[in-house]
């Protein structure tokens, strides 16, 4: 291997290692708050609360940077239906499934 090629390979390999470490740090873990009831109504967050919290995600994210009492995701939820609502709410805010087709016209 030539010296020039080795110099180009080292930064690429270092970048690959950093990306792999970052991706493994983002892996989802279990939700210890699943099916627990922190809400005032005494039940875990469901589909409709997921939709609402997905829609207010941009505002909640900015506020969460400055306070520890606001988070962008409710860990005390009922599982998959909350997740579906959350993603649906996010898609409403960021253009939904038809946002990309409008941009191409």
C-alpha cells in the first residue's frame, strides 16, 4: 500500500468508526414506563395524545433545551398505538405524505 493511499484511508476508517459508535448509541432500549399511568386521568398516553405530542414536537424540542420538566416523548405510554399517533402527528407538521410531491411541482 502506498503512503498516499494510507493517508486517505485513515480518515475514512476513523469516520466509519465514529459513525458506527454513534449509530449504536442511538439504539432503542426497553421502555420501563410502558403501561404506567402518570397522566392526570390515571391512564398511560394513548393514540390521540401521541398525535398531539407529535404535532407540538418542534415547540417541545426547543423548550426541552432550556428546561428539565419538558420532554419530547412521553415514556409512560400504551405502546405501539402511542408511537403510531406520535409519528402521524410529526408527519402532519412536516408536510405529511404529500409534502414531497408538492415540492416537485
